[in-house]
C-alpha cells in the first residue's frame, strides 16, 4: 500500500476487463471494445493502432509488433506472435561495407525493414478475435481523421526527436515546419484512409496496391532495394514462448528474434545473489544488477538473431552459463569490459496489455524503434517507416548479419508471469535497450522486495550501458557516491528510463492495473 501523504498513483481495480497502456484514449478505446462484446485481442489491436497517432514518435503502422496471447489465461496455451518484418530481399551487408559503413545508417532506406505490425494485427484478429479487424480499427479511424491533443510526454519527446524527420516525414509530422506543441490537435487523415482500406480488404489493403506503392516509392527514391514482392510476402509467424523460473514463478518471454531470452539470462544470473537482503534502491543491489546487465547484454550482442540463423539458444538458457557469468561479478568493483570478462563463458516503443472477462490475456508491444523511426514517411498516406534494420550487424559471419529476408535482432519484448499454469500478470517495459533489464527489475521488485505492481513500476531505475551507469533522479546522492566508489561512471539521463504497464490477475478474479507515471497513460477497467 502506498503512502497517501506522498504523490503517487493507486492501482486500478476491476472485475470484467482492464487495459493498461501509455495513453488514456487508447486505454479507453480498448475497454470500449470489450464493452462492445469484443475480446482482449480485439481490444489490444484497437488501443495499439490509436497509439500510432497519440504517440507518433513511438510507434505506428509502419512498424513491427510482438505479442503473447493466452486464449484462456493459462500458461500452457500461450502463443508467441511474431509481427516483425524482414529485410528487403536485395539487402546486402557486403554492399554496405563496400560503401564504407561499419553500421547501418539509422535514417537511411537501408535501415527500413518491411513493416510487420499490420499483418500481425490482421492475423491476430482472424485467429483469436471475435469482432473482426474492421471493428478493431474503427476507433483509430475516427481519431486519425479528427486528431487528438498532444499530451505532455509526447510534446517533450517531439521536440527531442523531430530532427530525425526528413522529406515527407516533415510534411506529415510537423505543423507547417514547426513542432506540434502541448495541447495542439494532431491528425493523420492519410493513415485513416489506410485503415479504412485494411478494414475492407484485410492485410492486402496495406501490403499491395496503392498503399504499398506509396511506401515503395519513397524507399526506392532513397536508394532502397525494397520490392513489391517484399511487401506482398510479409507473413506473421507464431510459436511457443520461452519460459524460465525465478523465485517459484514462471516468466514467459517472446523467443528470438526478440531479446526476451536475455531477461531470462539476467534473472538466472541474479538468482546467484541474495537480492532480498540488499536495500531495494541501494548501491549494492544497483551494482549487482548493472554487472549482470553488462554480461547479459554482451551475450545478446553475440548471439541473438533471426531464429533461423541462431544456434546458441540453449546456451543462453543454460543454468551453467548463468552460473559462470555470475562468478565474474565482483561485489565491490565495476568491470570495465563485459566482452573480455566473459570470453571464457561464451564459447522507443509502446506497450499495451488487456485482460477480458473470460481472462483471455494479451501482452503486446509495438514500435518504430528510434524516435520517429527512420524519419522517412510515405508521400500520400504519411506512413512513418521504422528503422529496425539498424538492429542488424554488418560483421561478416555474425548470426545477426544483414541479409535479404532476415529478421533483425529486436529490442521489444512482451512478457507474462505465471504461478503454475495460471497467468498472474501480463506486463511490458518500454525503453529500447533497457527492456530486458526492465523486465528483470520489475520481477525482482515484486518477488524479492514484495512490491505491488504499481510500486514496482514507480520505483527508481538504473541502467548500465555503453560504459556508463544511468541513474534516475530518484536515486540519492549517497547511493551515487557509493556506486562511483565501485568504479561506475555515473550519469543522470535526460529522459526517464523506460515506461511500463502491467495487470495483476488475482486468484479471486480481481484485476489490478498498474501504469508507469513516466508516460501519459493509465489503466482503465470496468
């Protein structure tokens, strides 16, 4: 229970259905679909597509998504839905290296993989929805046409990310060349027309015909190798989640090409330390988590790739791998290089979760990667294209090396916790690279420190990345000093670290929604 003398947010409690996401209009629309007779899949699609307008710097129909769906609320029937697109068939790491590139240029056509989200939404609706894709898209069509007010966090992000926008991206996502400001009405009427076509024609309304040609035209003009066949052949795949255990609970993550397996690796490393004996926001816990993250992310960068090209899945899940990595952590000293230390052991985004009255559970994450993605938008319909191709490596022989038809390593990861076979909490943590670490922190906040979901999301965060340890302002000066004494280079990030949403499903059927105050959203139930 939170301290009611202090600023904070109470959990939202409901019994029939609940949605938690990062914008109130999206959460409200999702609950409206539930009241209309739709299920959690119908509702999650409705809310997610609205977020492409309400938070355009984070996501949109030119992006990718991943989802975990439990049709009955049981862990044993969870399906992992991979709505990530592939590199154009003509993509070539060798060609980019020959041009002098060591990494894929973030804001070039080479970074644009074929958007996979719309095919995933249509697939999910057909396989698990009740109402059909037209009903799920109807709320978004209305909002795309009429517009929504720019909210506080979105306005802040817009100013920071707007320099990414180029060409038609500036026409559709700036107001006569100026930034959209807090309270301005932002609309995407071109995308409303796209959604109307998908509502009438299904996925072909997006991946063939005039909408596809609009995207292909701008990519071709910028030197992309994309083809009509690349768009037409886009296909969602499904499979089983990757499961692991921590403190008697089961964590379900989406398998590669997402990085969810690294959340398992982090928790397996952390299981070798008595976190519960440490102060929850003290230097000792933050240090151990930071060192575990360095080692786990080093493993990610070596091995995680398109599953058709990945050979070390069992290695990453092995208890022996985690044990070996945990042994490299010095409780008193930060390691300068995870890569050299671990040689012997290794041979911007939105999230929405919905639970309905029948306890169908959806955990869905949907993104264009960096702020405003590639910055490239189609001319007529204003479809902002992701830069997920930047997740590929150009290193010869790397399992994640760019090649035609491959899926890149993805940062976005939906998750669920389960107690036995009962799903107890769908959740997700936004924030690019932070997401694996964010999953581990939410889980340890709850299972090691007994926090309720809202407290677990509210709690201050830290993240070790690129040689520095970022600490949110909620972490005190004495802790900062202690971490610096252990050898960490401390910084305070400009942007709060990540954002998260969760729904706890109590044994008596009560739904408890939690929504991260770092975003503009909320949980809404009925």
